[in-house]
C-alpha cells in the first residue's frame, strides 16, 4: 500500500514537472531553430541537464509531500499542546535558524556576494546574518500565533523601517538585501516552517489555520531585508571610522 501510494505520488509530481518545463523547452526549441543555432553538443548537454534537473525536482517534490509537509504540521500540532505556550517562541527561533542555515539558496547567495565583492562581504557573514534574521522572524511568527497579534501590525512597521534604512545603508547592500528576502524563502522555509505554522495554528484553540497559519513566509521575507540593510549601516560606520 505504501509503495503504491508513493509511486502514485511520483507519477503525479512528474506530470506537474513536465507541465511546468514543457513551455520553456518549446520556447528554447523555437529560438534554437530560428536564432540561436547552438552546436549540437551544447544542445545535447542542455537536454541532459534538463533531464537531471527534472528527476531532481520530481524526487524533491515527492520528498516534500511525504516528509517535510506532514512532519512540519505534526510537529506544529504537538508543540501547540504545550502547557507553557510561550515556549513556542524560542522553539520557533531554533527551527528558523536551522532551516535557514540548511537552505542551499542562502549559501549560494553568500558565495556569490563574497566572490562579487572580492571578499569585502564574507560568505559566512551573510549566512549567519540571514539565519539569525529568519530565526527572529519565526519567533515573531510564533508569538503572533500565541498572543493573537495581527499580521499587519508586524508587516507595516517592518516595511516602513526598510524604507528608512534605505537612506542610511551602503548602496552595495541594497540589492543584496532584497535578494536575501527571496532566497531565505526557499524550499526549506516554505515546506517545513510554513507547515509548522499551520500545524501550530490548528493546535491552538481559537486560531484558524487559514487566517492565522499563513503569513509566516511574509515575515521570513522581511527579516533578511532588514538585517542586511542594518549590516550595510554597520559597514558604512566602519568605513567612516577607517577613513
């Protein structure tokens, strides 16, 4: 029964991946025939890469469906049963840090930033800055669920603060900051932390999983922007002291 269910899930996910990639392949095929005229070796290598990426996407999405999403929801419902619900806040901080530290896209961003800045901005600095920022945002998300804080009370002041920080930070950090918000909301955050929040909302009496469970990803996207802009302000002060 389990094997049949897993195979059925893989078939469904494979169909979704094919439907997603097919328009891109058709688009590339038209440009290859009319304009690009790339060598056959390149096209063959591209086809191999697409095949490997497709297999990886199928396996990843199926793993998400059978592991990350159910596990996150079950863990959320379990910790929501704590008598001391304030413990959800440090628990969320811990999981937020771990999930971001394990996020591949965050590491890629850190590597690209260090390479592009010739070591001026270190990879590990970006990694730990984003991990800490997401940890704080997940802790705030848990506090929002525990105490019933409206989402807009966190988002509106947060983005207003972003606008203010843009006036004082180093210009090199502006683009990095907004890209950080995107990479932090990668597969680990969306698949595990989001399902965790939905599970917590489902486990707390008086909370609606749809109304209260969602919105955590918005906080996760906001926190790295703020943290990197603040990092840019520290860099500006350090540069001013050095000069």
